[in-house]
């Protein structure tokens, strides 16, 4: 089912032995538009902390009780590596946290990789020295790469530009709660189109300038203005999605 990211904020995360904390935000991969982690703020323990939890650990999402169950214990979370969630998550930090939880890597896979594979596609077993050297060379080569993990909280508020001018700001995201892939950005058009909300697919994005906090799409203001209206009170079903895709892609 497709859900709004904002609708999941504040959900209670339940471990196998009790409550872990509350959902604060999500990190997504800007190359695949896929949610990689949720940021959970723990509470009620001797020391409060923020932790990253991968969809690999997700089990049951219950919208009635606003809870998400994960296959982790409170002790496992308590002893997890500390991650500074107010700074970009480095590849080394990802190696550390994914290794701690034994989550498979996803680099180059387009999703989560293959079970039993490490961050660089190598089995999670004792490596021969030549393989270790190869991994190290790859890490050194990508040391200065720009991070591809983006915070949904950070991207909220980015300006959206059409081919001929501004149309609004990013307000929310629509993702699939099975694949955890972002399908649409919800755009608040404000004074541009009398407050009409529209949704934009990542496929229609022409350019993103992270430093300038702008997203440019390859459609005109008129096209966006006349697009099928988004009603936040109604779930996005297949017929609406087909209608939207037909409108923009024909």
C-alpha cells in the first residue's frame, strides 16, 4: 500500500521484547528513491539516543495502533553503534551499523543486495587478504564521493521548479510500504495554484541541486496546474496512478 511518509512520523517502534522508541524521520537513497533507514528516537531507557533501523528489520505495520514491529531486541538497539543523525551518514558508518545488525548490503543492487553479501558484494565470511585489499582500494576510491543518503526532513521544503518557473515546495512523500520505494513527492503549490496540492514522480525530475535546495522537473507550470488533483484524504489507488502517468507521459 502507498502511504505518506509524514503519516508514519511518531509511530511507536516495537521490538521483540518491548517498545523501542518513536519514528522521527527517514533516510532515502537519492539514486534509487528507496528508503534505507528510519531514524528512531529511543525513550524510557537510562540514556536516550537516536538509532537507524533498516527496512530489513521491519515486520508488521499496524496503522490502527500506529505501531511498527521490528525483529530487534531492546538490548540490541541499546548497544548499537552511535550515529550522528544530524550529519550525513558516511559509507564507513553504514558498514559499521549494517555489520552490527548483520543486514545485507545494497550497493550496486538497486535494492538491498543479496542475502549474505557485504557492503561491496562480498560474502560476510573471513576474506582472503587479496579480497580485503580490493575492498580497501574501492573504499579509498570513493572516500570523497558525495553522500547519496538524504533525509526526508531535510528535503521537505525544497523549492520545485517547472521548466518555466516555480510551482511550490516539497511537503511530503508517498512511498510503498512493501518495497519502501518513494513513488511521489507531494508538492504544496501555495499561492502559485491557489493552494492546490499535486504529486510529482521522481521519474519526472530533471535536476536536483542539493546545496541550493531546489528540484527541477521536466514539465511546464501549465502541465502541472492541469494535472489530476491530489486528494490527501484518499489513498492513491492504481486507477489514479495510471491516470497521472498517462497525463504526464503521453
